[in-house]
C-alpha cells in the first residue's frame, strides 16, 4: 500500500534527500547547531522500548523505525513514527543493511539519511522528522532514492 502524502511534502522531502546525498547536509558545523539540531553523525544502534520512555532524539526515532521495518514490527514502527509511515517501502525478506549516514537540519526540517548497497544497486532512505528535541522526534515521512 502506498501512503497518501500531499505532493508538497513529497517534493520537499525529495529535495532534502537530494541535498543530503550530495553532501550539502554535512555543511552544518558545531557552531551552527543548536539544541534542536541533531548531531551530523550518530550511532546506529539504539534501544527501542515500546512505548518510548521519554523524548526521543531524531537518530533514535530513525533507527527504531528502520529496525521495526526490517523486522516487520508494526508496533515498534508506530511507537517511533507516524502510523503507516513504512507502507510505501518494499516488504523486506532480509535486513538490507543500510547505514545511518546523518540526521541534519534541512529546509523542510530534520531529515535522517540512510544509505547502502542492495542486490538492486545503491539505495538511500530519507526519513523526515516531526517534533523537536524538547518533546521528542517521530518519523513523519520516508522517501526512497535508488
């Protein structure tokens, strides 16, 4: 099932994903970052309690949605992302072994980028976030770039 998204969100997210993959997302340095901007690099392994035990960082929300998607755990996905956020992604038979590249402030908001090689060639996922560091982040949309 393909999620229904307003065309504007899909277009803006596609642009942000393109910027992130071209290296523009790494242009934020520590001086330009504030408390609401996640770090440019992050660990890719997080605990994913359901429900989350407090405000969730962008990296953790992204990693927990990715983990839930690869394990087909809808409860975990919905604890860290919008209901149906992975519906447009392919059904996975095995972990595609993508790596979290970065979470960065983009014109559309915070976007976490995952990338890697699959049997079909290179692939990237751009996970757009809603929320902030005070109240916590959730994955609100995902775009696939092949």
